[in-house]
């Protein structure tokens, strides 16, 4: 991609990392958004309260992101690090949820994972705003988003197929989702 902008090296580096992030993010997104509730219902026989807790977590994450962005800006840390920490926490929690045999532990880890995943969105938006020139931003965001969607679709089909073979394979699926975080 041709990056004739005032900060070509920063834009190019951001673009390359965003392509890498996009692929893994497709797996993490679909894994959290689709399979957490599915496993809670089908494997753990979760009741409506647990389902509501898991389903509410992205909104809790968006609310918490306001506080996180405020305090992160006061630390002076790089925005990329501030975005990486919730992504890592999200992946680690999904990985740990795969090791759980109890609904309560599974719910806690998936709640934290889904909340963390949603909390990193403002950091990414700020990185894009800082590192991509306004006239090229849409063009630079399109390929990583396409990659995210493509990986999400492929992972959804593959993971669904593996779960159709045996629902107990959810631990393998969740371990892969966690590693992608």
C-alpha cells in the first residue's frame, strides 16, 4: 500500500501490525461473541441470570473503557500498550475458562474476557486517529477489517464443525480462542 503521508513509517508500521491483529481478532471476536453463550447454555445448562451476565459484559466493557481511557491517558503509556493489555487479558481469560469445570468460574472468566475485549476499542480508535492520515484512514482500515471478517467466518465454520463432532471439544476451541488473544 502506498503511504505518501507526513508520517509514512508510523502509518506503515501501524498498518502491518493491524493486519496481524485483524486475523487474530477475527478468531477472538467470533469466539467470545458466539461461543461463550453457546457453551454456557449447551454445556453448562446456564440459567437466565448467567446468560444475562455474559451477554451484558460487552456493554460493561464499553462503560469501563471511559474510565480506562481517562486513567491511561494520565500514565503517559503508549496507546498500543494500553490496547494490548485488555486484549491479552481477554485471551488469557478465555484460555482459563477452557480449563473450568464449573459454571461460575466459566462465567467469571468469560465475563472478564468479553468486558476486556470491548474496553480496548477506544484505544484502537485513538491509534488509528493518531497514526493514519485522515484522507487515507478508510483505505488503511479496510484490509485489516476484511481480514478480521474473513477469519471470523472461517473460524466460526471450523469451530462449529468441531463442536458438532463432539460438544466436549469446546475446551480445544476455547484454548485456540484464548491463544489468539
